[in-house]
């Protein structure tokens, strides 16, 4: 809801635990809940904006009003839910095909047809090479300035500067090749070249019954 022009594909798993009629009913229920949630969000935003505009000193709330108006203007596209049985490779391939079909939809993703400068591909290839090298630590974390130094050592990237690298990293972050939290102060100088490491870490830290498991340790 906070990402500009985001597209969400809901995926329902454990189809093998449901009867066919149940799958249809649950799919309808989930999509109805999502629609209600979005309608409530839209209503709440409008309510907050009206309150600010009707306050006695609206000039004191200009920043807050602008943030709310920006959130109100963002479009959020919810695609039809895909129900899959994760134990069936055919369903996984079906999900993959559906994702690729949506990603190639120019109406959903206008940037699909964007022509990138050659340097974007060169940096992307170089980062993949660095991430797969033996000297790269398993966590895949690298200081931004050090990454720039490593890339600049390559003959065809000798003229690469920090500003251009940051533009390229934003693109690579959007397509999921790297993770770069440039808006978080403590992480803005760190690039995660191995996003799967973060997934593994989150799976260890954020999981069901974690609190109970920790409390059970003497």
C-alpha cells in the first residue's frame, strides 16, 4: 500500500488440503476481504485529509496533508488470486507462467519496454560475477563505496561514478537482483548482493511461535 503503483498477485497455497468447492469459496472470500480492506483504506485517508483541511490551523499540518495526498494518489493493482498446491511441480510451473505473463504486460509494468543504457547491463553482469566469486562472503553484504571501487577496476567501467551506480542499484533493487535500503540511514551504505541471505535470515528470526520457542529456553 505504500509502494507507488504497486502490483500484487495474491497466491493461495495448500490447495491439496481443500475440496474444489472450498477453493472457489476461499478464493472469493479472500478477494472480497482485500477489496474491503482497500475501500477502508481509501475511506480512512479521505477522512484524515478532511480533518486536516477542516482544522483551525491547517497551515501547521501541510507536511502531513501532503503525505496523505500522496498516499491517496498511489494506485494499487490487485490481480486475481492464484490457488496452487505447492507439492505439485505442475502448479509451481503454472504460477511461474502466470507471473511471467503479468510481468510482460505493458499496462501493468510500463518499464518493461524501457531501453536501458549498455552500462546498466555491464554493471549487472559485473555484480553477478562479484557475487559468485570465491572471495564473496556467504552473507553477500558489501559496502557501497567498496563495490564502486571493485566495479571501477574493470576496464569498461573505469568511468563509473557513485551517482550513476546508485541509479543502477535502484534498478537492480526493483528487479530483485540486489537489495539496497537507501532510505534507511543505517543501511544506505550497504548493498546486499545475495538477497537469498536476507530471506534465510528472516525465516530464522520471523516465524510462527517464535516467542513461545524463546520462552521455552531455560
